[in-house]
C-alpha cells in the first residue's frame, strides 16, 4: 500500500471509531397525559428493498430507536412483507412498536394503509382501497396530498378517509406544498399526521406525530389514529390536531414538541464526519 | 514496461476520469496481470463507499452499525455490474486481446470515479447541512439533473473502456455500453425500487 492509501485508511479508521462510539440510543421517558400514553411516531417509513430506500428493515428499526421514536409504520411501496420483517425484528429486540403498513402507490393517488395484514391492490379507486384498509382493521391516511392527487379523493373517498399528512418534508422545501397539505387537511374531519416519508436520508422522524393512545400496542395506536387523538407541530411553531390534546400538551412541562430537533453534534460526531469524508475522498481519487 | 506507464494496480481513478481514452489505450498495451483479487478490490471499494454514504446520510457519521450491513447490501449493485459486464464481454475478442476477466473487472470499475465522487458529495451534503437544507439541495428533483450529467460522463468513460480494453469498433463499443446499462440498471431499479414500478409505468403511459 502506498502512503496515500495509508492516510486514507487511517482517516477512515478514525472516523469509524469516533462514529461508532458516538452512536448511542436516546430513549424517551414514558409520558402520560390526561390518561393517555403520549407516543412519538412516524407512520411513513420505507425500507430496502423495492421502495427506493437504503436501510434494511432491521437497520430502520434501530435508527427509529436512535431518534427516540416510540412507534413507526413501515410502509412498503405496494407490499407489506418488508414491514412484517421489521415488525418481527423489533419484537425480538424489544424495540419501538412497528406497525405493518403499505404505501399504496396508484397512478392518481398515494395512500398509507396502517395496521393492515396483507397487500392491498393499487389498481382501484381511492374509496375502494380505503374500504379494503378498513376491512383489514387498518386506517387510511392520504400521503403527501399535493394538489395533483386531490382529484382522486372525491367526496366518497373523503368521507371514508381517516387522516392526512399535514406535515411532510416537502413542506419545508416547497412553500406551495406546505399550503396544499394544510388545505387538504382542512377539507374534512381528518386525523393530523406528520411523517418524514423516510427513505434513509436525513433524520428519521424529522416530521413526526404525537399519538395519544391507551398504550403502545399496535391496536391501541390504530384506535387512537381512528379517533383523531394526534398532535403535530411544524418548525414554524404551528400545531395541528385535536385542540384539547394540543392544550393538554402545552400545559405539561415534560412534553417536548420539538423532538425532531437533532442535538448539536459533539466532538466525536464532528471528528467522524471530517475524517470520514476526507478519507473517502483520498481513497476514491488515489485508489 | 517503461517507467512512464502505470500498472493496473496503481492506476489512479482520477486519470481514468479525466482522460479515459488515453488511459484505457495505455492500459490495453500493458502485459496481463492475473490475480483474482483484481476482480474483487474495486467492486469492494464501490460497495464500501456506497455503505459509507448510507451511514452518513442516515446518521451523519460513519458507524459500524450501518457501514457493515449497508456495504453488504450494496455489494448486490457491484455484483449486478459484474454480471452485466460478463454478459456483454466479447468472448472471441477478449482472447485476441488477452485480457483476463479479473483484469477487465478491475479496469471497468476504475471508471466508476464520477459515481463515487457523486456519492461522496451526496454524503457530505446530508452530513454537514441541516436536514431541511439537505432536502432542498440534494432532494429528488436536484438529483435528476446531476445523475443525468453523470450518466453521460460515465457513459463516455465506459465507451472508452469497451473501445480500447476490449479493442472493439466504435459501433460495437456503443452496443456493449447500451447492453451493459440496460442489464445492470434494469436489475438495480427492480431490486431497489420495484414495488411501485408497474403503477408508475401505468401513470407515465396514461393507460
């Protein structure tokens, strides 16, 4: 090995050691408010393979733990088997609650099916897909309801829909999306949902939902979603969801509505970042 | 061998990125180096950089928890590339040019510089920028333009590989390139994002 490769290998080794030692799990203390257990959740999470995601289901579960999420729904694009693997793994390690879900990617709409058991066909109108979700005991949530998807949610579909993503990372990137999500949410009596539409990029739970459930079981979470017992906060300080629960949460000093904020990186994290990027650059250019 | 020529073992990726035609012409004249390690080392580097990118993008650091499994999963991309290369390798010509398959793999992957640099820049954005800014700068729409430009650049590099390492005509090199891309990219898209593929096709065609 020439000296450049030794330098690259050394930098990457330092980065791996610093990164691995700084990679710790932060757990949420159990929070009870008004007789409900408050759960921090993200219901739109994708895993490898088949869904344009980079992390395998078990890695996704560990990442959810690291981001202090009490519950996630793994929502494969038009399939549920990856979610079932994630749910099984989380059960084994005592991780966060993993709900089996699917993002039904149809040509005219995207719909989250949360708490289902088997794959729901995408070649059907939104109202029919929602009926099938309900038959399986799940809840139907409109995924990133941009204007282009509105036509698929006709009056029949809207009367059956349980919730809508009022907050999604697109809202921070494109202002029209921020407005369209809120306008869609205002179209009906819908459960407020904040999701990160996670594909392995950035922090899981960057947009999240606070669910007020009787416990952290999948059935209790689905019941809470069906009952509209959620609160969502955006980075502009605006809140969505059940007004009584928003008030209840605001009264409790232990409730932190900004859990999506990453703590500032410490020395080890910065060391891992700088040495890692520099080491890989050397390795790529001079390997 | 003169002192001005490099052996494949010491060929910097940078040279192939910047002067692919000259680099591959020079390499095609070098004596055959036969070692199985040649078929593994650059595909492994590609998988490792991909694994590191996954770790940086997800957790903002290099952690063994993510680098190790992600490198293993990323190996499927490298394997697909090798399979596609095997499929398009002109067998009769390769005998004439006396290129061992292991060496072909090594030289082919030495042309992956643009993709590796893109992965690294992508990782750097997700690592150093605030999440909202990273979504803005490296989100799906931005990627399309960059990936398009990279596809052209890497396409030219691989064209030079087929032209000079396999010593084929320009027409045959172009055919090899298109076939290699068709095989490898189709397989990668199916494995990586095959779930909504049929629905997306229906939407795109307006069926």
